[in-house]
C-alpha cells in the first residue's frame, strides 16, 4: 500500500496529473514512489526510494520519450520486502509489457509464486504485489494461445485479471495496464479501497477521493469482488465472475480547493483551525430545537429499535476509539444503555455473547479501516444491528451498515486526525440525545437544554483560535520540545482526551507519551514522576474537577512539571500549575471537544519545533486498510 493514481485521456500527457495526484495522497504515508506510462517507446517506468520529490527530480533530468495518454503511479508503504527501488511500485511482468500497482496484502502469494517459478517466471522483488503481475501475465498467455474463454465478450486482459484475482487470497486494490491494450486501465478490488473518477473523454482511478477532485466530482467506489475497465469512452464494471454491474456514480460535494493548504504551512494546522466550522456542519442542520431532539438524514432506525436495544457495542481503532470512549459516557447517561468499547483488532478475535439485542456502532474517519470493517461484519453475523459514524460517503463501512451518521468534516489530509475526531464527538453527542429521547430517558426540556449547550459551543470556540491562544501553546512547545516523555491525566469524560492528547504527541513528535485516568496515577505511573517529566492535567470545571486537582497536588509533591488545562480565571489551577492552557467554559458533556483542541495544537507545535513533518509522520498511514 498506500497511494494510487492512474488516468487514461484522449489527448495530452497524463504524467503531470499522476504526479500531482500522488502528491495529494502523500498524507497516507509512504517510503517510495513510482510511475509507469506508455509512450511511443513502449512502457516506461521510473521508481525511487524516498519522497515523491525525488521521483519528480529524476523525471526532470530523465523524462519519458514523449507524452502519454495512459499511466499509473503509486506511493508504497512497505509490507513485504524492504524499502528498495526493486520493491517499489509499479511492478512489471516478464516482458515489460504489463504494469501493476497494488494496495493490500496477498496472503497466499508464496503458493502463487512457487507455481509461477515452476513455469519459468523470475521475480525481481520481495513483494507479494509482483506475484500478481506475473499471475496475470501467465493467464493472459494461456488465453491468447487459444485457451478456453469464459467471457468472450470482454478483452483477454480483463479476463486474465479476473482469473488472477479469483486465485488471490487476501486484500487488494489493483490497477493494471498492458502495452497491447493501450486504451484501457483494469481495476479490481477486495477489501482495499479504490475510487473510480469519471470525466469527459477521460477516466481516473485513485485510492482516495482528494486526488480526483481536480479532474472530476463524479465517482464510483468500487465494491468488493468487482472489476472495472476504464477507457476514454467510459467505465464498465463487472463482478469477478463476469456479470455486468449496473452502477450509479455519485457526486462529491467537496470543493477541490478544500484539499489545498490555503496558505497554512501544513494540512494539520489548517484542519485544526477548521474545527469550529466543521463542528457546526456536523451539528446544526440536525437539531430539532422545538422537540429537544435530533433528526439525522437517511437514518432508518426506528424508535422501537432504539427502545428494544439492551446493549451498545462500539468498535473502532486509534483516535476513533477514543471518540467511542467519550460516546460510552454520553450514551450511558442520556440513554440508560450499557456500552462496551472494543479495539476492533481485539473484538475480531474474541467470542462476545450473542448480539441480537445489540446495536453495534463502528467509528471510522475513512470508512475503510480494515479491522473495524471486519469487526462490524462479525457483529452482524451474530445478529447485531449496525450503525456507523463516518466522514466519507460511499465508503465500505457505510455500505454495509443499516444506518450512517456522516460527520461532514470535509477532507482530512493530515495523517493525525483532528477535525474528524471532534466531529465524531459531536456525532456521538447527537446520537446519545436521539437515543435518550427515543427511549424516554430524556424529556423534551432535557433535550432542549443539551441542544442549546451545543449551539453555544460554536462561538465559545473562537477563544481557542485568537493570536494569544496560539502563542501561548507555541511558547509551551518551545519550552518542552526536548522532553523524552509526557504523562496526560484526565477523569471521566476527559480520560479519553488524555489518551488522545498522548496519541497525538506520539504520532507526530515521536515523544513517548502515556494517557492515564487521573485517579489511577497512584497505581503505577506515579513512580515515573520527577522534575524531568511534564504532566498534562485536564482540570476544567465539572463534576470531577476537585478530585482531579487532588491528583495534581500529588504530582507537584513529587516534583513533576505540571501543565494544566483549565478554564479561564481558575485561581486554583493557576496556583497549582507550572504552566496553564486556558480554555472557554462549557458543559461537562462538551468539555472534551474544547479540551482536545489545544492538545492537538501542542502536539503540532512541538513537532514543528523538532523540525518534523506533522502531515506525514513516519510509519503511519491515514487509512489503515490492512490487518
């Protein structure tokens, strides 16, 4: 894996578009890059280890032999084989006629490779992906030599791709081009996201929507077990066994400009600053102030279903799971339902109790997170109803769910999630109100009060985005950038925010950080506290504030350096903290949204101080589509 962009056009040169498309996918994380096109000289390919700019420079010195109307590029994140040019994509067949890029993991690649070696194939890489190129070559040779055709109404290349894909076991999004079929791109998918873009006299393929928006907003998310053929005349889709698929493209509302940095030095900072408006987009069109309730669009879950549920199962990974932990508090309080939160990667491999009375909620920014997708599938098999919270329309998780709450956060390019997280928190707040009203746990007046608190939140957030607030966090970043470890503490609804603050710092600054429930500090982490350890304590006013201040006193007594997240004008916090980050007051239930924003900014500013790229942290990918 990680980034794919391909194009076929009637005229012009696709090379610049491919490079620009890959640049828009850099946020997904990668360690090498490559491109292949067909020119008058035949198949030409360039691959380089490192960032895309290295590949650009190589092409500037040694370009292709003329313009190309068809081609594909790839940015690789190593899964099989080291970071070498030979392992970089695109891969080729034995004759350098076919090129292939692949996201995913082929589980039976060693068996396939062994069979192909016995037939005389020689491999030049250590990847599972190259095996697919040779497998398609082998099947194409058989068909072109007069082998039996299962589907004579399609090209031999398409049939060879279908045959090879059926033999592969695992996950894949593959894009195939062939010298003898210079008018088409073949794309196949199984459990790894890929999007088709449909233009006038052109067709495109990418691993994510942002790369397509400069060319078209008409897209089709290829489904598992489907194969698409892209030409300048249009797009045809079939199943792996050759059946024609009648598909309907959808229009993407995102503006292409939304993926540009708009003057910000990094996407992550832009997305931090976009949060007040993104939160409003998630919330305000759905508020039924008159009835103290929430109305989700296309939410086909009846009050009877919500009343009959006996348990909620939240399944997610990483930042989305931290949102789920907040959702647990909200749903249990507003709706009176017990809630379990599971790491999706763990949920898949245990045996929960039968789930016919359960609503399973999956949370995923991309809608393609493999462990979450598979976990929800297992919950469905056990009889659970499936809801999801997602940011990307048409992605895999919404397609398999009974209902989806879209966050409407817009494209999030930075690998470390920021605005998607706060919008997930808002979506969970709204869902908890909807459940509480449906189950009779919240009165109309209760609902109205909760909705009013949310309406008041948006203008209060402005205090986090003025010059004084920005400079305050920037100064702290400069002060603590050399620290080796951090400890984040919070209680109740702010415990998940401590986890999230620690995760953000780890992700982009590479400083070891740990999030912990403040009340549990004395059961272990207190041993680590000394004058070298910064401890971030979330101590905004609320039901847990006084107890949190008690834990803060214990940190001070052992010489710890305390950074307090507190409300403006809090004299007790000012007395106890070495450094303060002041945030506006809001209700207990919405405090996580307010408190996480300066922690996101602190992580960002520390990364910048350490001359690290906040948008492209090492070893990480935006959408984790492998196990």
